[in-house]
């Protein structure tokens, strides 16, 4: 049998393929389509409020009775100090002026009006809604949350980008670890926002396999049968794909963004903190080039909240120079088929 069955049995799915959460790109429809392919759909709840999380969970449940993972962010929220207030004000002013000079009229939010949500209320909402799989990124859950979720029989999937992070997850009782290589698109799942581990996926997976005893999912660079088989040989028992689904029917990317993806070259794919304050891998553009090595980057999530309105305005103008188009290092055809069909084709290719 080609597919390892440890993770699929644990999660109640046929194939140990996981649709990456990709907040801002994935949709409820994408997660449902992944479930239709007998894979695990991921519902990206990110740092939404508890009420917003409940709304999406209930929508998902009306569309499928198959298992899915509720995915949340567990990042540290920096304290609002006078220094942060001053830097926020300067950054807001600079980015508004930059946008105006490039034909984008946008007013970014004041610091006092931004809602920053922690994950503890989401955990309570997830338990109330009887979700049985929770995945998370940007750190580890606190001990109390782990205990509460495990008491309700929830399977926990944590994300790591180093051996050290993997060991921390295992030692705190996390059931499955998702190993994310540096080649993965979008935001790094690192526990640290600043000094992130920059370890290639194959090296990282092999090292973690030797040092932990829980089942491993691998994420980063899987886009066809050969890449999936390679990480299977290195010990992965589950396989997370995101880059493969970016242009799918269910993707939230707009047509102009999908077209930009199809023209991307390897030298245009960069790691940047410019849009969010955390390292993310995406397509280099004017905004990134202007902001990346400047003083106008706030800590996550403040930079992310600040630039959100700019990205929305740029999207409405179909301006690729001021949106974050996240993409991994494995460049391919970016199929516009449904997520279900893309995953089924991958399954067939692996089984051949």
C-alpha cells in the first residue's frame, strides 16, 4: 500500500493528505472540497474572534459531515508601549503616503481601533462546537488549553520549523507534528517571529524523524508525486499541500493574482516581513521592495492589521504591487481545477 495509515486512521480520513490552512487564500469551500477527496480539509480560523470562528465552523458543518481541522494562530501578542504607539503612527503615515503616491487612496486604522484576538476564546468555542481536530501555528498552546482540548478527545496538530520546536510540541503532549520546511509558501510556522530557523525541509524532516516519536506531517514544496514520495521516504506519514491549491476554483485569490502566480520566476520568490511583521514567503513587488529593509515594520500582528486595508484597496484596483501573494518555492502550473480534482490527480499519480 502506498499511503501510510497511522495519521489517516487517527484523523478518520482515507488519504493522509492535508489541505494547508492558508488564511486569506483558503475558503470553507476549499476545505469541503478537500474532504470530498477523502483528505483532511483545514478551516482557517487564524486569529478571528470566537463568534467569527463559530460562524465558520457551523458553515463548514452544514456542507460536510467529514472530519476537518480547525486551524488557529497561537502567537505572542506584544504589549502596547509608548514606543510601539510612536512607531505605529510613523508607519501608518508612511504607508498611507506611499499608497497615495501610487494611486491608492486608503486610510489605515488607528492603533486604538484595532482588535487583537488571543486564541483562548477560540479554544472554548472549538470545544463548544465539538470540533475533534485542532491544528495550530506560530507557537505552542498553553498547558491549560492542551488539557481542556484533550479532555474532550480533540486531536492536536502543532507546527514546527526546527528540531527544538518539535521536541517542545512532543513534550507538551501534542498528538501529531507538522514539519514545515523553509521552502513552504506563506507565513513561517516558527515559534519566534524575529530569528526564525531557516532549515530546508528534507534536512529538517529527517532530523525530526530521528528525535521524536509522534507521527509527522510534512509541509513545504510538495507539488507532485515525486516530491511527496521523497518526504514519505524520509519518514513523513502525512502530507500537507498548499502551493498546489493556490489557483484552484475554491481559492480566494482573484483572477489577476492567479495570473501573476503563473508568471512568477524563481528569483521573484522572497521571504518578507513587510506586510505582516512575520516572515512569509511570497512574490516580490513594489511594496516589499520599499518596506522590507526600512524602519516601517511593526511587530506581528500590528503590521498585519495595519496593512490589511491597503491590501484590500489594492485588490479592488487589481494592483499586484501592493498585495501579498504568498507562494512556495516549488513553481508549477497552478491548476485552476477544483481542489477535489487537484488532490485526486495527486493521489492517482502517487499510486501509479
